[in-house]
C-alpha cells in the first residue's frame, strides 16, 4: 500500500516535468534552428551581380548588333553605288565603242570612195591622153605685129578656144619692142580633137579693145596654125596647116 506522502511527491514531480517539457522543447528548438538570414544575403548579392553582368552583356551585344547593322547598310549602299558606276561606265564604253566603230566605218568608206575617184580620174586622164595621141591633132595660136616699132602698143590680150579661156597675156614695153622687131608670140599650143574649133582673141591695142574670131578645121595628123597679126591698128587673121609637125 502506497503512502499518501509518496503519492504527493510523485504527482509533484510529474507536474514539474510536465511544466519543464515545453521549455526544454523550446530551448532545444531554438538551439537547433539554422540561421537562414546569414546564408540568404550572399546568394541575393551573387544573383544581383550576375544579373547586372548579364544585362551588361546583353546591352553590349545589342550595341554591337546595331553597329553591325549600320555597317551592313553602309556596305550595301557602297556596293549599290559601285554597281551603278560600273553600269554607267560600261554603257559609256559601249557608246564610245559604237561611235568609234561608226567613225572607222565612215573613214573606211571615205577612203574607198577617194581611191575610186582617184582611179576614175586617172582612167579619164589616160583615156583623154590616148584619144589625143590617137587623134594626133594640134592647134597653135600666135600673135605678131606687122608695123614699124613704136606705132603699135599692146597692153594685153586674151584667147578663148571653144568658148573656154585658153590664154591671158600682159605685155611690157620690152615685149612690145620685141614684137615690133618681128618676134612672134605663141599664146596657145595644145592637142585637140580633129574637128572644127572656134578661136577668139580680144586685144587691148593703143588704149582700145578689139576682138577677132575664127572657126578652124583641125585635121588628124597635122598642126593647125591660127595667126593674129596687128597691122595699122587692126587685127588680121590667117591660118595654115602643117602636116609634117610643128615649125
């Protein structure tokens, strides 16, 4: 049989143990709870630093990307400009090439035409010379003075053969003295076709002008002479034929 006093002590010890249990539990909990404040601050600082570094890298990459885009646009602009200049230069070269080709072609045509004209001229000259040699006809026009010296003075004269100018003479005092002394002036001498030719002489004599015309038959193989003689202030005409050649 348990004694009342012992029972009281047991109850008191139980009550004390019951009262001390929360305190011990709280003390043990407080002692074993980790310090999260000291471990959280370094992690936040690391995260913030990494985030700032990444943001800085992103901004740097964006800036470089923008610079690359600007350089690409400038490069494309230079390429387009160079292409336009090359196209314009090529077009100019093609135009110059066409113009040069056209000028060369024109120069070649002109050279060919000139050569053809020269060949035709030479051919006509050869034909004319052959005709004259074959015709073998000559026409000679002479002038003489049949008067005493000092009585006739010739200033000048012109000769036309078949209405074409053939001779133009001007006479000095010495020439007039020679004519007065018996000299003969051959004012025209040429090969002609064997046919009828007209000869006209206009003379300025003693300050006045006189004209004398003649129609002369020039035969083949002969020399036909037409002589205009100044006699007593008048023009006289005479012709003759020499079949043995010129005198």
